[in-house]
């Protein structure tokens, strides 16, 4: 039977005597895959990374890397013997070294390793930090420091790369470009990576899998597409904040009813008996705009997002429903105007709780 590249089994992730994440199990199946860990601040995401890196002990459960046990109650491989690289959110650059020397430390440590797949010049170019190489950490921005730390981590040629909010200080205008470059590097080198982030879009783009950490446990571990479209709990829905839950009644095998929106048709992800009262997940792209419709809702707010608008609509029972519309649509509605919803309403996948 094929071994998973990384296997976390029934681990309590603990720091300072306090358990942050309980009885966690997840895997990275293949070398070169990326796992993104999502969750609110202080939930234990960094503790997970520190434990995998060997900076925290495991008292319950086990961690295996590439088929070898590296952490359990009875065994602890020291951090320097794991070939795991951890880049902290606060960059951890040596203040008395230039950026270039900070980065080159990694190549000095790896002289005995296999032939390099990524050159110093290449990683500097990909992360766009050539202009800061002669500067010291106090002379550069937080975003530049993060990219320098990332360069150092990449050049250690680790078996497992752990990144703690690696782009949190990068300017938004540059962040997407860096995400593309980072994904290209990780794919080229087949570096197995775990990225901690609070940005769900970043996780959905970079991750082969996502782990949602809430209330001291992993609530969902799945493909990014499934995490977004098929959240498995109300807690995950609320954390992702990509839609709302509205009351509805199941009226048939493929239909339910909401008193404000009327009949909604689609395929249920989970079967509910006819007559069941449920909470229906309604995401911004589920409803369509149609000025000719007889179903009119009041516009409360309109957010311009460049390529689209997100309208917030109020129903007769004061539900606030988000609706996605392309920004080039002909009739842009102002607050207090009426906004038509296309009927019949069809949702491909009906998610209820």
C-alpha cells in the first residue's frame, strides 16, 4: 500500500501546556502537493506548523513524513534533522546581515544536498527582490522582508515547506502576482508545502487541499471547490462568509420553498424528507438578475468589485441576500430601488443544514 507523503494521525497540537487543536488527522497524499490551512487568528494554525517542524512536542498521536515517524509521544526527531523549513510570519531575518546574506545562509547549509533545482538568481527574480539584496532588514518593508524569508526557505530545498501567512504583508496590488509566481515555483520543484492563511481566495488558488480549523478542531478537510460549494457545517459557512442561510421547507425530491423567494429547484447534496424545515445556503452567484421578473426585492447596498457588483437585497421578511452581477450589466440599481430576481430559481447544488 502506498504511503502518504505526510500523515497526521490523532494529534493534539499543544503549545505552552494548552491544547489548541484536538485529535487532528489529515494527510498530504503526494509529494509536491500544497495544503492550505484556514482559520481565524489564535485558533492554532501556527501551532500546527511549529509542531510539524519539531519546535513543539507531540504527547498524543503521530506525525509521519515520507514514511518515517518524526513525532509521537515516544519519538521526537529534532528540527534540524527533519529537513523541514518553516518561514514565520514575522520573517525572522538576521538584523546584522544584508538581505542577500540572509538568503545565502540557506545555500551554505545545503552544500552537501542533492544538486540544486532552483538557483539563487532564479528565486530572486521570481520574487522580485533583486533591488533590496544589499539592504539590511530595517531598511526594507514588511512585504519585502516576507519575500526575502520566502526566498531563503525555498533555497533550503526542504522535503516539506511550512509557510505562516507568507504574503500577509505584501501589497494587495502585487499579491496576486506573487501568488502566481509562488505556485509556479512550488509546482516546478515539486516542493510539498503547507501554507497557513486567513485569505480563503489565496487558499483556494494555491491549495490542492484545504483544512478549515475552527473551535479547536479541523471542521473540514477537502478540495477547495468542495469547501466553497459544499461546506459541511454552519460554522464553515459563517467562517467563509460567502453567503447566507435562509429558512426553507422541503417540498419535494428536488425542490424547497422560501416564503420570500418562492420555489427553489435543484439537486440536494443531502436528502431531507418532504416537509423538513431547513436552513438553505444561498451564495451570491445562486440568484440571477432579471428586471422583467415579478419577484422584486429592495436594494440596500451595492459593492463595486471591479469585474462585478455584489448587491445586498432586502426581502419582505427583512432577510439580507447577496446577489452577484457582472459590472457591465446595463441597468445598475441604486439603494432603495427594486431589483428583479429571475424565476424559476434553480440552484445546481442545494446545500442545507
